[in-house]
C-alpha cells in the first residue's frame, strides 16, 4: 500500500505558462519548441485562468481560416477556461483517481487559487516506482 504523499512532492514547478495577452503564434512556438502539449494560462497575480493546448491552437487556426481572417490573435481568445485542477496537498492516490476518472494527462496544482505547479501521470508513476524501490 502506498504511504501518503502529496501532489506537491512530485509536481513540476518549472512551468511554461502563458498570459491571456500572449500572442497566439508565440504560444504555438513555445509548445512546439518545448515539446509540450499544453500550458497553463495565468493572470498577473499568478491565478490560474485557463489552459492553452495544442487542440485549442488548432481550433484557433481553423476558425481564422474558415472566416478568412488574418492569422493571429491572443491566447485569451482561444484558451480553455474550464480547467480541472488538484490541490497542492492532495495525496497521490487522489491524483491518480483524478487521472483515471477525468481522463487527463496533467493537472495544474493550485494553492489558494494560485498556480504553483503541475503534476502528470508520469509523475504519479514515478512516485509509485520510488515506493516500490523503498519496499
């Protein structure tokens, strides 16, 4: 049985983030260059306000092309505002359950509404592997 370990113990703290004002193509370039599929969007106070994913970027491009508009825009126009999060002190079992039930690859970790990190399915597996090594 896994002993209790918190999301904050295994989350990534060095995140690529965007603001709602970030240029759409700057966001696309960061996703591509950093080989990530999405990034949290935060306001000037560090509060999580959305998530910009590859799918959101594709939707933006298709929308602009369909309406024959000039390519461009800002993240805030195209980001997903409904974001599943996990609290920083949630135990790793709760995190795993969230991944299973909500079919997410990663979850932003929040403390008092502010983004403090992100945890992925791989991070949970890393925690399990560490427990297996420790016996």
